């Protein structure tokens, strides 16, 4: 259950409706998901968050859109954000992620979590060859 009232279209200010309109145009559909409706209680936060996300997730770049969504799934898993895991899994599937790719992604996330905990617990010193310069 949300800690704020989700802002429906009929209750939205002009500023919020402007962002909702851009979300709809960018995504090519009428659906506004609950994350944006929750953020709409603070129109400035809604706007800044949407335009920041849009500038990274909705542009051409060296990383394709499906891979960006898969990275988002991995980070959301690490941060234990159930909402983001679900929404970005749906987005990745819509961008072509197969069930086999999802299964492999979960295997990589599991492996990384395990080895990260081991390296942290053992406080393994970083090899000089791995240091970025």
C-alpha cells in the first residue's frame, strides 16, 4: 500500500498533466504507472525524475534499450526494489528479453551477489592490475 495518494488524471494539476502527457508520448501508450502517480504528489519531483529517467533510458546510446532495462533489473534486485524489478522486467520483455535471457540474468545476479559478499567479507585486497587510472 502506498504511503501517498496516487494522483489520477482527473486530480492532476496542469504541471502534472504535462508530465503525464510526455510519458504517454514517449512510451507510445495511455498507461501511467503507479510510480509516476505516486511522485505526482510533488510535481517538481515528478518532473525532475521523469526527465532524468527519460534522458538516460529513452535515448539512443552505446547500450541498447533491452540491455539498459536488464541492467536496471540487476540494480533494482541489488537494492531490493520489488516495484522496479517488476516494472523493468516488463519493460525488458517488451523490448525483446526472452525467458532464457531473463533466466541467465538471474544467474548472473545471483553469482555477483554471492561473490560480492565473499569479497567484502574476506576484505580481499584489490589487485593493482584492476585499478582504473
